[in-house]
C-alpha cells in the first residue's frame, strides 16, 4: 500500500484534537475534512481524509477545491497536478464521500452532483474521480454517464463503497483486508485506463496554406470566370450548384498549395503552428541548459497557448453566431 498514489479514508473519526502529525505516513501529505458538530449535530464519527503520495504529486500541487458537511453528506474535493499525466488531462480532481446510513440519500446525491458538475464546467479537461462510502446511495441515479468500478461486496453481503469516473474500464478493483478495526473491506484500485493515443489511430487530413497573395490571385480568377456559362448549361438548380461548387474547388486546388497533416486523438483542437514552433523553441532552450533562455521560451510558450486558445474559442463562438443569424 505504500506505493499507492492516493489513499482515501472515510469515517476517520478525526477531530481538531488530532493533529496531522499523529496520522501522517512517511512520504505522504495529509488532506482531511473532519466532521463538524455544529453542522451535523454529532460529535463523533464521520470525517474523510486523503493521503497523497509525494512521489506522485507533491504537496505544492495538491489544492483543496471544496468541502461540505451536513447530516446527509460529507465530502472533500481536491485538485492534484501530478508529475505525469496523459496529454488529454490537465489535472485530477478527486472527491472523498461519506453518506451516513440514516441520511436523506436523494438530497445527498443532488448536493454531490451539483458540486461535481460545477467543477466539470470550470475544469472541462480534468479527470474526475469520486469515491467513498455511499451506503444506500448510487451516484449513477443522478449522473448516468458515470461508471462504477467496484463490483464486489465491501461489507458483509452489501456493496457500500463505490468509485465513479466518466471512463469505462478506468480501474480494476481488488478486495483487500479491512484497515485496522474497520468492518469494511479495503479496496485496491489498479489503473486500467488506456490513453486516447493508444485507443484510436491517428488520422490524416489535407489542409490548404492560405496567404494574402494567393487570396488575391484566386479573386482575380473568379472575376474573369464566365459564371453565366454554368447557368446556361444546367438543367436545374441542383446541377447548377454542383457545377459552380466544383469549379470553385478546382480553382482552390490549382492556386492554393496543400499539405497532409497527421492528427493524433489526444491532440488539443487549439494547437496550431505557432504553438508547435513555441514548443520546439522551449525544447531547444531546455537542451541548451541556458536558464534565462529557457525561462523566456517557457514564457513565450504560455503566451502562445493562451492566444491559441482564445483564437479557437472565438472561432467556435463565431460559428454559433452564424448559426443563429441563419435561423433569423
């Protein structure tokens, strides 16, 4: 267990009288949300806790997102930026959950779903993991898109402990002996997720390399075209449209040079030539071992990525605006 990236504990029974140093494992950072007597009316029990392996994600890259405590639900949500992540993810947001047996399960699930949904909106490229003791609750009732990865009984003849992610076959769950005096089985979750880069093959597409000079040349070509010829030769509107569109495509192919681009399934849609150039410059600066050059290249890369994201966002929004105008 000492090699686990994350250890999630529920029903910790911890309070402010117990310092982190009393429970901290060597090589792990502690992140906890103890039960509040003022919010739950109970002075004992409850509480959730994370122990994060420093070799997976150091303390500086673990950030608390939100915590919640009520008679029906207790949870702690943290955002981790590990040392290594597949390119399709920017962070891992993990939520430790405890729903007491006497809780209003529907209310607890709605509250939990609302918290997770708001973070999914704020961090659309993060990987979300929700795990803990749900007792009678089932998060799939309010979010059917999630996948539950634990399929064996965890306390007697009941399955009380769940792990949800948006990814099918993300984990292989194995039962283990109870932790300490717990009456629940411990669960070891082994990652089985395959990166998008390995799930799908890269695709080839043809793109045109436009310039102001080529656009001017193409405009001259259209200005000298005999468009009436297509109208006279066509028998109906469909044939007229096909012939005009075919002529325009032929002119573009003859005037504008094209090249074949390989797109990988895990490639972000906003990555363009400027970003690739900035990435290459940063790699060269890193290889040169020049600290000042590397800092400058790193700054330029971040600046270029922001500009590329902004350009992609504007392009997508413009498409929606054009669609709305067409309906009007």
